[in-house]
C-alpha cells in the first residue's frame, strides 16, 4: 500500500482499470501502435542520486532519456562534484565497471548542512542542483520477511501461482521530531557464479555481484504528520518473485530515508506517474520538475533529483535452505551431458546491474 | 463472429418471419356534442380545453398529443396534462396518443367553448401506425425550443442493454450531441460540455450521482420512471444551475384505484414495485426497490483478488400522492441508493444518494397552476483503504436543500408562461479521514468545506407572434453567495497561489456573507415555420454554474468532490448558440433535423500538475481556471411510425480547453487550446426497433465514434531504479475508433394471464475488442518502459436474459 501525504490514492483509481480488465476482459489486452506517436531518441539529461548519512549510498547516476521501448542510456565521462555550505567539495568519480554511476566513498552527510551538486559533462555543459539541507534522522527500522505463495495476473491476463518474498519494515519514529518525510527503498544484492567449465588451466571464472532495487516500481512514502503513533509495524516495502537469483545468498537491505519537503514532493509525483497505467481513472500525467538546471541554458529540460537523505538501514539475507520448498531453477553448475546453459551462466557480467565488485559486507 | 452469434441471428430471423402485425383503429364510436348550439356563433373559433390524465391515478399525462383532423388542429399536454385546441365549430375526429398507452379516439361535434378531460390507460399501441415517441409527433417542427430530446421509458425498454439493465443515460447517448468518455464510465457529455455541467433533476430536485457499479448501471429503476427530457440546446428559464444541459426525469404516481405489481429479474439485479391506493381516489402509494446480486460475476473470474472482491448496490423509491381536491395534488417522494464496492483487501468505495422531495400542485383554474417544491438531498462518498498501517476511510458528505415556487400561466392558446423563484443551499459536511476499523495509527483529520446559497428568479414565455413565427423568451437572474462559517486565505498578488504565498487569514461566522456572484441568464429561441412540416430555429442562452465537480481524472469517480464557488472559484459561465433546420416528412412518419451549435465556456476548473485534492485546507492552491469552446453539427433522421421505427444520428463536434496563467508556469500545453478528454469528433448511431405481436420487439443498435484523446508515453528515464515515463502534451494522441453492434429480442406474454416479457439481449454482438483505454503494461523486465496495450473491458459478446412481469 502506498502511503502518501494525504494517502489518497491514485493507487485505488489506477486499480479500478485493472479490475475492469480482469472482470470483463479475460484476454482482450493486445499491443497497439498509437497512431501518430513520434518515437524519438530522448537525449535529455537525467540525474538521480544523493548524499547520504550512509557512505555506500552516495551514488549519483547520470543517464539520457530513451525513446519508447528503449532502455535509458547511461551518461559516462562527466565530472560530478557535491559541494556543501561550509566550503567542502566532494568529487564523485565514475565507477569504471558501471557506466553512468558516480560514487563517493568514505564521506557521510551531516544533518543541517546544505548540499548541492555540480555536473560537467564531457561536452562541457554545466548543470547544478538546488540546495538540499540534510534533514533530521529518520528513526529506526527493523525488517522482516515472509515467503508466500501468491496468485498473480501477468500482462496477458494469465493467472499463475508463484512464491514471493515480502519484505516488511517495523518503524520507530524519533520522538523529538515533529514532522518527517519518510521514504523506504529495499535493495537486493546477490551473487551469480558462472558455469565453471573444465579447462586445462583450471581457471575459475569470477563471480558477479548484482545490486539493484528489489521492487523498483514500489515507492513507499509516509509523512509522519498523518500518524498518531511513533511506531508502526508491518509496512510492506518490497514484494519479490522467487526465481534463480535465490539459488545463492540473497541480501535485502532496506533503507529508511528522511527527506526534505521538496524531495518528498518529487517522489510523490514520481509515484503517481509510475503507477499510472493510461486508464480513464488516471491522474492526468504531467512533467515532473526536478531540481537540476543547466547553468547556461535554464530552458533545457533536465530530469531527476539530487537529494540529501538522512538514512538508516537494516539488512538480512536468505539462503536456499530458508525456503520451505526446493528451488527448482536452472543453476549454472557444470554438468557433463549438458550443452545448454542460460546466458547468465556463460557471461555473468552481461546481467544488468552486475559487477565483479564484491561488497565488503557480502 | 462464432456459432453463438449465428445461433442468435437464426433465432431472431426465425421469430421475425412468423410475426404478425395487427393494426386496427377504432372509429366505430358515437359522436359527442361539445357545448350548446344556443351558444354557437358562426365564423368564430372555439376553444376546447381539458386535462389528460392516467386512468386510475389522476396523474397528468405529459406530452400526449391531441390531434383533430390529422393535425389540422393540434396541441400536446403540458406537465399538468393540460391542452388547448382552438378551432372553428364543426365535426372533428380527435386522436389522443401517448407512447405506452392506448390511444383514445373521439368524435366531437364542437359548438361552443367546452371542457373535455381525457383518461388514458397503459397498453399496447396499435402497430399499424405506432408512434414511438413520448411527445407530440411533430413537436420537433412546431415547438420553439431546439435541441430537446424527450424519451419515455417505454421507448427504451426493448433496446439492447448491458447485462439486461435498462439505462436512460446510455439511451440518451444514442442521440446526437450526447457522448461519454467511454462505455462504463459514469456521466455523459452534452455538446462538448463537461460531465458536471449537466443538471440531473429527479422530480425537479437535483441528483448528484446517477450511476451504480462505477458507471455500468443506471441509478434509476425503470419501473418508477415516466418521461425524461434532455435540454441540450436551449434550457427554459425555470431551470438552471448548470452550464451545459438539463436532464429532467419524472417518476410515476401510484395507482389511485387498485393495487398493481411489477418487477423483473436480470443477471445482476432484481426489482419489484408495488403501487396502489391507500385511500381510493384520494391517496396512492408507489414503492419500488432494486437490489444487485452481481457477486457471481466476480466469482467467475480466476483472479484471486477479484474473487475476494464484492459489489453490491440497491436503490429504493417511495412515492406518496394525495389529492386534496380535484384541483389540488401533493406528492412526496423518497429516493435512496447505496453502492458498496470492495476490491480485495486493497481499496473500497461506498457512496449513497438520498433525496426527499415534496411537491404541491394546484390547478387554480384552467389558466394558471402554481407549483411548490421542497427538497432535501444528501450525497455521501467514502474511500476505504482497508490494509496496512495507514488503513483509513475518507468521507465526504454534501447536504443540499431546495425550495421553489413557480406558476404556469396559459392566458390563451398563444402563450405559455412560467415564472417563479427558486433557491438551493449547499451545506457540505467536513471532509473527514479516520482509521479504518479501529486502526489508531492514523491521525483523524477534518477539513471544513465551503457553503453556498443560490437564488434565482425567472420568467419564460413561449408564444406565437404570427402563424409562422413563435418565440420562447426567458430571463433568469441567478445570485449566489458563499457564506460562512469559513476560513478564507488571502494570497500575495502576482505570484502563483501556494501555501507559502498566503498573506492573511480571515474568519467568517455562520451565514456571514463572504463572496457573491450573479447575473442575468437570457434564454431566447425562435421558430420560423417554412412550411407546415418545416421550420428553422435559432437560439441563444447563457447559463451560470455555481457548483463544480473536482475531478482530476479522465472519467469521474464516485469519490469526486463537489465544490461550491468561492472567492477563488468563480461560476462557470456558458453561452450556447444553435441554429437548426427541422423537417418532417410523409405526414410526420419521418422526422429529420440538422443543427449547428457553438458553445463558449468561462471559468472551467482545471488543476495544477499532481494536485492534492483531498483533505486540502487550501484547495484553491491546486486549482486553475480555463476557457472552453465547443462547436459542431448534428444530423438526425428518425422514423416514428410503422412496423419499423428508429433513428440515425450523426454528430461532428470539437471540444477544446485552454488554460493560461499570468506567469506561464501554471499553463497547460503552453497555454494553447487542447482537446478535452471526451472530444470525439465523429459519432454515429443507428437504432432500429421492430414491434412484434404480443408486446414483442426486435431491436438493433450500431454505434461508431472516434476514439477519445490520450496523453501517451513518448520516452522514459530511470531514477532510483524506478522507470519514470515521459508523457506527451495533454491529449495529443487518440485511442482507436469505437464500433459496436447490440441486439435484443423481446418476447411478450410469456405466461398467460400475466403482462410479462422476456428480453434477450446481446451487448457487443460481434465481440469487437474496442479500446476502453490504452493500458500501459510493464514488460517482464522492470528496466523497460511500459508498452501500450489496447484494453477492451467489454471485448466479447455479453448476452443477458431479463424477465419482466406485471400484474
């Protein structure tokens, strides 16, 4: 369930259309080409990232908007610097293994300090964000999970039953802070060990580590003004289909972030847009204005948001033995008589969001 | 088209071939002398007046045609059933007709002014020259007002329906100039106007919600309805309060002589009506109820969430009529409806309508009749979020009171005057949110809503200037006051209104005047007869609207807010112009018209991007006002008589909106005109009805229209792992065009001694997968942007069988 400032629910409205679909339709969802639509290469800058009170969260991602049905493009070769109001400047170097990802290590944001980001692209264009003041701490979070078999309807209207891991947060708000804007994100990290084919040199291919948002389209937001208690349990943060990624150790890290009013408003709008399905019960979509501008050309459209986030996290992992049923997915272990292996077993780095970098805590 | 459809067609054709049509007219009656030969004055004209009323109930029959010598002398009964014939002394054959009633044949020897009351009774009309209309058959040519659509529930009972539910709103959408966002959406749009610009009057009192089941089922039980008239071109001055149209729905009175019962069982509802005298010839009662049993539809679906869902609705009606004397009649009616809809554990809606209405009519003499109406209504909507730490329910309640006094005055057969005053007060309760079923985590909140009082004084005269020229001239003055108690925020000028730009806070006590609006609303139309069966009509009217539906979705939802005008939300003002050519052919067997219209609208409510509309103490910070314009042409050909009746309607129209702001940051589509969400340039409807013996009928509907506008995804980007679509300008594209064929077959007299019928209906006969909307579905990988799919909610033939009975 989505928690918003006034908790009214575009969610309910968008699900009305889905209800109509499942009640009356039963197989009448068919792809169409919208007449007259111009499929163009987007090419507009997208900035997404933050400075956090958790060092490993200091990531700024740069990309370019993509045309319809295309994956958005990463933007490499930029210089990314975060500056504060007490004269510090922190450079976010690009991760050589993940184009478009700019990472700052060993620095943490401080409550009450104002930050902004400056981006200089390889073409020499300069972009800056508005200032974000690091908000107060978000309280405490404790996560738990349950594994449930859940019927769900896919895009073609077929109903199937599959196991899901549901991640919940038990939240405690700090008593001293009157109003908090909270957002939760659940990231997943898992390892993928490629097939170790016999070879005369006995070389073992390196494992890949995949880090990504566990339920990227779920944006859970809450404004503490709407609640009369300082703690509440069982807030659903992520719902993750059980698949081959659980064949080895699989981490879930839940971040509870305290955001500025402006950042919270930005995510509220993203939440509306990402839940829109085009139905007649949708809120009319509109452009979301972030906080990044081209210094020399303020009219240029730039998407995204740079935020200062005061965060806490909780992490747990699952092993195959934690599941009450065997995980019958194709693994990557070598078998003498098999000639067919999934592509991920042959070149694990080809899997989206993978790298050879093993997180220190993994 | 599969075997099923072919079988349906075979049954229809088979039944058709073996149908007999009977048509007999009864002129074998004696002559009746009207007046006294001693009063006969040669070379003068004689007036015959009287009332046409229902046999047994004394209720007036509105819109019955009274025709002497094949329309040489003609009138139709007004809302009190009165008529006037003006003719030279002589012998006349007179026919009184009304759909769904047995025609009355009279042979009169008219000598001097006389009174002749006529009683009509329900029954089968003769099939030889059946007149399928609830109004005088040449009224489209003769009356001064253009753009009027009048239907009787009898006319639509045999039309194909969705799940067997007779629906007056869906039937109106088959007429030119009337459309909706899409099938299954609640509300309708008239000549490019918005849904909330349509005033729906049930027995003269406004009704805020007109549908059940999220828009799929009409809120009106067919068994209680009498006539319904849609004024889309020119609205008489005695009606107002909305900018686009008025739909006037009247219910029946209970029988004054004996108890009668009727009802029906359909796939998703059952209904029952009882009516009869409490005191014979004095007091009658009509009780009606309809209840849904639609959960089986949800249980048939495999989706587990839908299986756990529930849908329930009911509506009830009670009407009490008392005749104090022959010239004084009072009606009290009570209407109530409720909808409960729960989608699994995810969300739920509840909404209720309640309307109490009192009406007293006095027929002081043959020329004047005052009418007093008193109404109280309540519309309550609740959004339920039953799951999670924020489980809550949000409730909005609109209370309104209406009082009106009008006088119909007919000094002679040349003038028809109505004048009076009316007032309506809107008193919404505080908008409230609280924890759902004992959930104490969520904070309870309440936000005060604005109150307002609308007053109007009006006069309208429809009169003949010459043989070939008649006018309807009306003037309405409406005045609205936003009253306390309230808290009003003032904002810094020249900057967008936001919470941060609040300059001052003003407090007003109960009933203290805060802001007033008002103005004249002229209503003028003229009819110029080109020939006895042809006329040209022109009209202009201005309408003001002081209450607005706050709805930021393409189609309205049950939980949308009704908001009265205030300092920041001025009244919507619409100017409607129309001109039309009306031509009846072959002794009114065919009725044709061609109309052009133009409408300009001011102060349309629009919204800033991503507005927060609920529980907002500063709602004005989320609202914008814009302009609207709509124009188009309508063609209408209808066959009124014969075995085959029906109509063809075609509408070409454009409806556009423009929202500009002083600083440009709050414009929509850069301040340019853009298409409204319901703009469908081409709309075509064909309705065919074939009456069969024993109350049987065969009906066919063919509908085609341009797809509605769509705001489509043009590109995308990712923030924090979430794919965010980038949309086009507002309503830049269109969903595919719409085409549907429906068919119904009615068998009458199924059980002997019962006046009953069985209606077999197939909605979307060919199973065409029309686009209800474009539906964006995310591919298996979350890292791709959503792809467009065509969503067809009624994409297969939907048969239904409904049994109706009466005894």
